[in-house]
C-alpha cells in the first residue's frame, strides 16, 4: 500500500489542491481511496466542497470517461437533486426530475430506478431526494414534532 504522502500526491495530480486531496483521502479512507476513484471517480462528490463539475473534469480529463458513461449520468442525477438545496428545496417531483434528466441528455432511464433501489436516492410519495436530504428532512420533522408535543404539555 502506498503511504499517505503518495496517495495525496496522486490525488493532486488530478487537480485537487493539497488540502482537498487530504480531505478526500481522509473521508474516503487512505487505504481505499485510489481504488474507489479508479472504480468511479464521482465518489469524490461525497466530500463536501467537491462539485459535480470538479469530479466531471477529473473523470473526462484523467480517466477518459465519456459523456454517456453510466457513472457520469448517475452522478449528474445526484447533482440535479443536490442543486435544489440552493433553491431552498430538498427534493424534486419524479416528473420534474425526469424532465431535467432529458434536458441533460441522460440516456440511461433505468439509472433513477437503480439509484432508488440501492438506497442512494429516496422515493417518497413521488418525490425524489438524495439520501442525505431525506434524512435531514425527516430528522427535522421528528424534532419539530417532539418539541411541539412537549410544548403542549
């Protein structure tokens, strides 16, 4: 296994700054980060501060992904949902998400279903959430219910 310095240097070759390379290695695990990235570059989007655009640049320039790569399209779906946070939303209705997927030339129509089935995305009453946003939403609602209950006593 390469040492931590070598791993960070390798990540920097992909255009990550020194601090971001360290964060990626720490959060994804020094022992497996290179293997994870080799399997799917877009895994680095799990690290706060790494956008789809950054991961996409690395995938297209250093790993020779093409725009129709299934991993890229899956990451793009996640990015479409994650981008809703900036608009004050936590989800997209299925129909709207499918429309956005078409606008972005996502040709693998089974990817949405696959991402829901494997738990990366959550479908709740025709609304699609990232797992993280669904948990934040339901956790906040549970906390509010609890506070309301105790306030009524």
